[in-house]
């Protein structure tokens, strides 16, 4: 009996050990499976990390702002150096919420929808910041991420605005004299038999026609400066040009009793620019000085050499230009005082022509106010090379 009991007990112990071993084998198998899964996950993460590192290294050389977007478009997980500057990230650690970098709720909502819709392309609106205007482009990456490429279109946006303003001002500047011409032409049908009216109409029509012609010539000059090709061999003598313009404007100075004084280098100063361009530059600056000079005022013109440049200074005793307007007076159609512009038949292109002609010829214009009053206009042009001489044709007066 005792032997049977011992045999049964031994069998039970053996069965228990067998069951324990089976459970241990099952646990070991489960552990090994989890271990393999963990290794595979680690391998995938390492591959993703290496891929992200390579991607971030590649994007760091891109000259446009690039963001790597995660979390369905709500989070920025990486940014290239250009993006850090544009979005003013500083030393902030990533990830950061996209809404923290660009605080436009409507735009961020559209971004989330666009990321969700990938790989289908969705056009995102421009991003407008204090200093930048960006056109975003979205592309899908692996592991649920997306790349946001922000093309810098700040300059193009500014040019588009300037073009719209330019066309608007141009239409206004043409409409005003043309309306006057049309009005007098129609009035001639009713009052053409009156001598006084015919005389008045003839004067007005001639003045307005001159104004339109002056405007069209100015636009043609700007077009040539913007799209024309410069001749490197062209040259003229600055002294000859300045003296000719001063002589041509003597009657206007006499009408206002303005004294025009020319001083400085009296020798030949050969500059690397055409006679016509320099003539237009000097004429526009001197006409501006005469128009805004007070009665019995004085205008000083000084010609000098400075290293490899010719320097011309024109100073008047007029009211000058308010500091807030100084950075803008060389923009096309910009007027400091519209009422005063109408008085002097100004179209807001005079100083723009000066600036663009100077830049076209490698020169520069500087404007500043004098103390206590008056405007200091200074421009420079490169001197002609020593081995080149003034062309006889270039020193002749251009055809009018």
C-alpha cells in the first residue's frame, strides 16, 4: 500500500515538473518573440533615425525654409537653419507646435487638412509675416511625417504690389490731362468762335500735351534703364554736361531770381556713362532744386573726384523733404505733396529716373536734409579708365 502511494506521489511530482517546464518553455517562447519584435522595432527606429538624420542634413543645405512636420501637421519636429531664422526659433528645442511658429488659426487648420489628405496635393495660401512672404509646398514623408517647403517670395510680392501701384498711378496721371484735353476739345465746338476762349484752350491743350509727352518720355527712360544694355565704352565729360544744363536752365533761375553757382574741379572729368544719361540725371536734380527753391534763393553745384569716382553735389535752400519721405522719394510715382506736385506739373518719376539711371551706370544717389533748411543731393558715377578717352560723339548735345 505504501509502495502504491509513493509511486502515485512520484508520478504527481513528475507531472507537476513537466507542467512547469511546459509553462517555462511557453514563457520563454513568448519572451523570445517579444525580444525579436523589440529588436525589429529598434532596427526600424534606427533606420528611421538614420533616414531622418540624412534628410535633415540634406535639408540643412537648402536655402529656403524647410520644416519636417509630424503629429498630423500639428507639430514641427525638425527645421533647417533657414527656417529657424525665418520663424525666429532661436535656440528653442524641437518639437514645437506649428501654431506657435505661425500664429494664424485659419492657416493652421488648412495645414492639418492638407496633411491628412496626403499624398493628394492641396494648395496652401501664402504665409505673411513681418519681414517675409512665403509660398508653402507640402510633400509626404515616411512614418506619417510631411515636409513643408516654404519658398521665399518676399521680393516678388513686393514687386507685384509696386506694379499694381505703378499701373494705378499711371492711369491716374494719364487720365487727368486727357480729361482736360477732351473737355476743351468738346468746348471748342460751342465756344470756338470766341477769341479769348480759343487762346485759353490752345494754352491748356499745349500744356497738357507737353505733360503727357513728358510722362511718356520718362516711362521710356525708365524702361531703357531697366531692360536696356549698357555700352561699356560710352563716356562723357561731367563738366561739359553740367555747364550745358546750367545754361539751359538759366531762364528758369532768372524767373525766380535764383542764383546758380558752379564750383569744383574745372578740368575734364570723364565718367563711364552716356551724355544723354548724365544730362537727364543733372537736369532732373537741378529742375527739382529750382522748383522748390525760394525766391532769391541759391543753388550750389560742386564737381569733384573721389578715388575712382566722380562726385557731384547739388544743394538748394528749399524746404527739404520730411525724414519719413526720404526713403521713398526715389520710388516711381511717389509724391511728397500731391498738391505741390500739381503746381509743378510733377509726375513723381523725376527722382526715380535719377536713381535708376545711376544704378544702370554703376552710380549711386544720396539725399539728405540740410541744416537749417534745404536739400543735399549727391550722386557718384565711376570715372572712365585712363586708357580710354572721351568720344567726340558723346560730348555733342543730344537731339531734342
